[in-house]
C-alpha cells in the first residue's frame, strides 16, 4: 500500500491528485510499468519518462529508486517555481 | 532563516524593510522578487500555481541550508505564493543579508536558480484562448550547473 | 531611470515597492541596499560620506546608461546618501527591473561594482579612538574586470 | 585660471576644498609638479600619485591628460562609494 500523488498535467491526465495503490513494485520504474499496464490513462501519462520527475517520500529521486517501505510516491513535470 | 509558502499576498517593501532592520553587522542586503508578467500577446487572465504541500517547505529549506553552507550569510528569507494570481501580482521573493555584497548577490542567485527547478511548484497560464502549463526552460535547468 | 544623491534618509521598502509597482511586463526585480555596519571591534560612532557635488550624478548617470546598454532593463533606480550616517542607517540602494532574472541580477551587480569604484564618494569612519578614511579594496577595483 | 578641488584626505592635507590657481600647466602632471614646487603641503599630498585619482571637468582622467581650456581639476583618493 503506497500513496501515489500526481501534479500539474500529470494530475490532469491521470484524472486524480492522489490514490492509494496496492503494489509489490520494488522501484519507481516497476510501479510505472505496473500502473501503465493497468489502464491507458497511466500509459499516456507515463509515455515519456524524460518529461517526468519523481519524488519518493517527498525527496527527488531517479526512476530506479527503491520504493520499499516508502509511504508516498509523486509524479510531476519539471518544476517551474520562482 | 525564514521560509513561507502561502496563498496570501505579501507586501514586498514591508518584508524587505523588516528583513533589513533585523540585521546587525550585515552591510549588504539583496532581494529578488518575481511578478506575474502582463504579456500583451497572450492576454493572460490569471496564473494558477500548484505546489506539493508537505514537500515544498522541506525542499526550500534544503536549498536555503545549502546556500547558508556555501556563503557567509546573516539571514535568508524566502516567500513563495501558490493559488490564483493575476498579472502584476507578486509571486515570490527572496532576501539575503551578508557582510559583503558578493555573498549576498551570489546566494540570492543560487536560491533563485534552485527555486526555479527544484522547488515543487507548477505554473499554469490561463487566458481566454488557452490554458497552458508553463514549460521548464533548458536554460533554467542548465543554470544549476554554475553552482 | 532615476538617480538620487541626497543627505536625507529614505525608506528602502517604500522605494522598492514604488519601483516594483511602476513596472509593466517586467517579471524580475532585484534590489541591493548597503547599510552602515555596526562593527563591534571598532565601536563606530558615525560615518561621514563626502562626495563631489556636480560630478556625482553625472558619473552615476553614465554607469546607469552603460548598464542599460548592456542588459535588457525596464528600469533602474539608484539612491545614494552623503553626509553623516550612524550604524544601521541605509547608505544606498539600487533596483533593477527586467523581463528575466539574469539581466536584473547582472545589471545590479554591475551597478554596485561601478558605484563602489567609479562614483565620487569617500567614506570616513569615526569612533572614539580614530578617524579613518575607508581605503578602497583591491578586490573592489578588480571587480570591474569582470565586465 | 583653473579651479582646483580636493576631496577626502587630499583635502585634509592641502587644507582647503577648493582654490583658483593661476597656471600655464598643459597637463594634470604639469599642474601637480607646479603646485608641489610651491609649498610642502602640496608636495606631501601629491607624493604618491598611484594613491590618487584625478578628474578634469568632472570626468575621470589620467595624469597625462590635458587641462588646456579646462575649468576644473579635482584630486582625490580612490573612491569608496556603494
């Protein structure tokens, strides 16, 4: 059980801001693959990983980062603060 | 050191004064403020700024800590708004205080470069014709390589 | 573009706000302000700033013109005081407005580097023990080589 | 006839802020030499030209600059504004 959060256009494509997912995925990449296989909306949102960023427990990580024991994974486009 | 992430408007001049007055033995204060531009060509109605509540203050705090470890700073202030902003609204400000102007300038530029690309904010520009997520610029991402 | 050379104190925050509010289509505002440092070791009583009336505004005007020719700037403000100042008084400020933060930052740093070494001001620090003309620093004179 | 101005410690050593000088000097350097030969206070103030700056008609110049036709020459230490 892990909370998955989406922001900006990723949130719009997925159609929700947050969901709790039942998964055995070991890495972010595994989770992306698993979700993409479930439904087209995930496949579309995750189709170009180079345009996405990921945070695990609110820290920026790479897609090969472990999510074992993590509470929260978030997907979003490159930030545009400032 | 102070980090504020808020929807409310803030008074740039008042914040800058409060920050400056609180300093002792700091000869140099640099501020940056970012304003929603009134772009004639796009006729922007408003800007929606989304952020990652929970991560945002933590991420900014780490950027501030990094600045404090690299430069000799007496104080740092970061204020960043989220929610709906209209043209000419202030989006955010940073202020740095140091004994010498070089530290104050460099730290402020560092903070801005990192806030642009490493703090979890996303801007959407809305006009009568369109709704567009602002795309992160290559030059902004490359700006981090300076540091 | 505005240059003011004066004995009167000024309100940094109010000046910064007035400057920022007057901008249209400028997303980035940078300010620098210099404060008389309260140096514990020297117990500074006050600072006397002498200037070359007649030349000062002209010299600053040329520095501002040079900044405007090098960077894309919507506006520039320079205020510099002379006369007697006590610790924690504001000595001077610059403000720059630009579409992009890089221009606003670089122009403000350029203005400061040139005001330090090319505007005809001289500072004398007075304490109970001593009266010393501030000596120009090699690093300040070398700072001009960046530009 | 030319106005000669002094600032900061140069003014203190010369003992006045401004004077009008009768001179046929063609350059700043000539004027410095002429004044230094007149009185010790000038000689002392001008003893190290590398620690001095000069403006002719309110423009920064070198010591070999011409002062023919100039209204005003000013001597001062390196500036310490900002």
